[in-house]
């Protein structure tokens, strides 16, 4: 069976060049970067070169890039250390954040007594910046705002610069989970006064187990993993040198091809929306998902006009991988917070959300196979439901 992968927001396949760079590093550059001999120093040089490359991409200083194991670790570190080391007493966030952010915030609330205020998004998944401003002005407590750049379920994008400037004007620190946008968009942090951001290489054809945190030098944030002096003592532990080499190669390819990939995937996304709108009557798109200018070009979140908790499994049996996520209430699985925010109760009861996510490797033929399979499953289900109603 020719398998089709449409779950690139979960993870992306590694590029051949990334694999080559990692294998080469594992074979030729195995020294411990903390060692003073040439084997160690060669590994150290590789790490510093990638750090410089990341810093150039973000228009920041290399000292502001700290390699970590993943997006989850970066977000945990930023939120927990802001409370432990920077004296943050209050966090403003939204219920749409990835679990690694929302659970870190909850942990700080439960263990450290941090006050937490959530901004409830509207049914389109938008965060009201007037509400943010109101909350920022409502307290003198040291505040951290944590709002993701792009939502991993529906693809909504916030105006990072506007939010960052609002936080700055109100003396609040600003953290943005940028895992879904790093290496997919141009980001200039010399223009955007964000204090902290996060990255995970496996979201842009790099390896799993490597990411980084952007930590503005002036913030004074400290690490939560203690031990050796690696990563300027912000993240102890021998560095994942091959992973860093893979991240560097993946970033290099993303930057080199960013314009072409963006245009290509926007076209694929629009094609998916158009075909689904024709083939699945009654289909809807969640949040700003179908608006190319206001959502990630890498994904579309759709709402099937019937209840089918098994849809992901049925597509998988046809060789098509999409994400049903923790979507609609089905059996034991709880609905995701994001879906609870953007869907009505009726939609939660009677519909099925599905996330389809693309890469530059996705073709229109892949989309055709997916749409045809979805149409077949939908038609069978509608016929079955009609028969049940007429019995
Ligand atoms: N934040 C967002 C928005 C994500 O989509 C993900 C991954 O799904 C993460 C954080 C976690 O990243 P990682 O898998 O590197 O821990």
C-alpha cells in the first residue's frame, strides 16, 4: 500500500541532507564538546556554528540561543524559571496553549501559588488584545504573558509584534511558543520585543530530541537542569551534537527554500480546502484555518458534518495518516481544549474534527487520495445513518 503522510504538524520526515549531516557528525565528530582536546573542540565549534546560524535567522545574539532537547523542555524551562528566578507572580495565558505550556503554568499555580489569568478566545480562536491590555493594567504584580505564535490544532496566528509591544509597554515579560512557526516563517526578534521563544527541530524536517530556547539576554533567566556549565550554565548536560548538526542543516534548508515552500504549501492548502468543500457537503473549517492570511500554511483543521470517532483509524487502514488528536468527545478521549473553545455544543456532539497538515513533500495526488477516501467513508456513513433512521 502506498502510504500518505498528512500529519506534518505532529512531526515531519527527516530530509536526506539532515540524515547525512547527522551520520557524518556521529562518525567524525564524536568528541565531548566540554573536552579541551581537539576532538572536543571540533564538536564545540560545530555547536557554536549552528548557534550562530540560529541567531542570524532570528537577528539576535548567539548568547541568546540555548539548545535543549525539545519544544516541551524549552517551554517548561522558560515558564518555570520565570517564576523561580525572575520573581514572576502572575501569568496571563489562554486555554489554547499546547499542553507543555498549560501544564507548566498549572504546575506553577499549584506549587508556587502563581496567579493565573486566562483570556478566552472567541469562536474563531482569536485572542482579544483589548482584554490582554485590560489584564496587563489590572495588577502591579510581576507578570509573564505566554501566548503561542501559531496554534498547532487550528493554525491561528497571533500578531507577535503587537502582543510583544503591548507586554513591553506594560512592563510584562512575554513568552511565545513558536514551535509551529520557527523555520516556517521569517522571524526578526530585533524588531519583535519578545523575551522568550521555543523551537523544536522535528517540526521542520530535523531530528527529534533537539530544540532550543530563545532567551533575551537582558531577562536574567536561569536554567532548571543543573550540573555542568554547558549552554552557559542554563542547561547542564552533554550536548546532543549530532542533533544540533541536524537542526542546523534542517534550518539551513528551510531558510533557503522558505519562499518556495510557503508558496507551494499555500497552494496545496487551498487545493485541499477547495476539493473538500466540493466533495464533502456540509464540511466546515475550524478557527481561521481556511483563511490563508491568518493561519499556518502547513495545516487545515476541518469539521466533518457527522460523528465518527473512528475516522482516524479508518483513514489509517487506507494508508492515510492525519490527526484526529484529542478532538471531539468520543468514548474515553476527552475533547481538546482548543476544540472546546471554537466549537458549539451541537458541533461537539454531532461532528468530527480532523487536522490535515502538509510539508513541501506533500503532493496534490496525496490530497486527491485523501479526499476520495474521506468521501467514500462519509458516503458509507451517511447511507448507514439513513438506513438506521428508516428502520
Ligand atoms: N508547542 C507546540 C505548539 C507544538 O505543536 C509542540 C509539538 O507538538 C510542542 C510545543 C512540543 O514540542 P516537542 O515535541 O519538541 O516537545
